[in-house]
C-alpha cells in the first residue's frame, strides 16, 4: 500500500475523529465481553486467543454458553455464523468501494470491520459518485484501526481483571446504554428511524428464539424496512418532479414556436 499523501492523511484523521466518540461505548462492550469470557470458566489463554481471533462481541457471547456446556464444535461455529450473518449484508454494501484491492487486503479490512465502522463509512460515502478512491480507503482505515486497538485493549483488561469484578455491577446494562447513546444520534433520516424501529420490534419478539436468531431477524427486518421506506420516499417525490419537468418542456416549446 503506497504511503498516504496529504489528502489521504486528511481522510485518515477524519475517520479517526469520527470514530473517537463511539469508542467509549465499544470499549465498555469489550470490557464486558472480556469479563464474561473468564467468568464463564475459560482460561485466560483461551480467552485472549478468542478475543484476538474472533473480534466479534456478539459472536463470542453467543458461542460462550455453548462452549461451556460442551456443545459440538459445528454447533458453536453455526451459532456464531448465524449471529454474524449481518456482516454478509455489510460486505455486499462495501464491496463496490474495495473490489479493486487484492483478496488478502479485503480479508484484512473485513476482519477489522465492525457495526459502527459500517455505519460511519456509509453515512459519509453512501452517495459518493466515485467508489474505491484512496481517500475512502484511508477514511476506512482511520476508523477501523483505533476501533480494533481499543477493543482489544479493553477486552484484555476485562479478561485479566474479570475475577475481581462482582456480578452486582451489572456492566452488561452499562454497555447497552453506552451503545444506545452512540447509535441514536446517528439516526438522522426517516428511513433510518423506521429501520431502527423495525429492528427493535423484531429483536423484542425474537428474544426466545434459539441460537440468538432474534438478532438475525432484527437485522433482516431493519434492512427490509429501511429499503422499503427509502423506496417509498423516492416514489412519493417523483410526482412532484414530473409536473415541473413538463412545465419546462412546455415553456421551451413555446419559445421555439
């Protein structure tokens, strides 16, 4: 990868600036995940290996009770894949921006990516005419690198201090509240609000589903509702544009006549 020029450095710094406020919530979530790993009975070595290799809090917390109960390995992998199936959707949306890079680089970028990364990147570049520019790449790097470092640091902190944390602290609720404080201000359009409501309703009614399939249902419901709302808004605005176009054509014909 070539050394970044001034424009790329500015994009990197912009990504860093955008991700910094979200790192408070993700760091708390990483701390809770690290504590949960050792509290469940995993050794420190296994917990460290899992948090470095997996780098996915929801998948780790889903696989954890299955590992502790001695479930078959295929079931552990299946449950983690089901929970993280949303990244297939994220990857498809990000593909136009990174398809020009080698498979190895795309795998590295995919490993370092996350939910907040996708939201921040698409919020900035979803309407970009040019996809795959170096500025977009360096913005993406500016978001993913600090996020990965903060996650690993806080997760390792939770692993090594987990034995001394009492259950009465209820850190899992603190992590959820911190994530909500980051996500809600990002809801700036009507389709995004509808998507969030649909995902919340699906997640609520899907709590009792096995293998945390409620999370998968929430992702599918949120994406479907968001796409439908966006199409509805576009169709609703089209009739307003057609009369204006017709008036312009009529005025042009009058001038020619």
